């Protein structure tokens, strides 16, 4: 088990961030930190998430559910964080 980092490009739409958090919560992956850059007229905004320790399986299940959401673009970066 380890923490995870996930960077996403997300359309600036109401509720998009809530659905991302819900997908993580459904897999019991807890958010340690989250940052969303300010939307400056761009179609999508970068969202960076760091999680508390979670299994690779749980994180990947949540990541796949997040990437299926219409407001989340497919380009993303996911990596395990070493403590």
C-alpha cells in the first residue's frame, strides 16, 4: 500500500470534482490533498490529487471510473508516491 498521485485534465463544469471524489471514495481511496488550477478561459483545467495509502487495485479501479466520466479528458498521469 502506498499513496498515489493523479493529474487530470477536467472540463470546467459544476459537479465534475465531486464525481471524481465520489469515484475515489467508492473504492475506499482517501484524498490527502487536491489542487485545481484556476480556469482561465481554457476548455479544461488541470486537477492534481494526492491520496493516502491505498492498494494498487483500489486506486486503479477508481482511476478507471474517473476516466469514464464525460468531464474528464483521457490524458492523465498516475504514479505511486514513495514514502
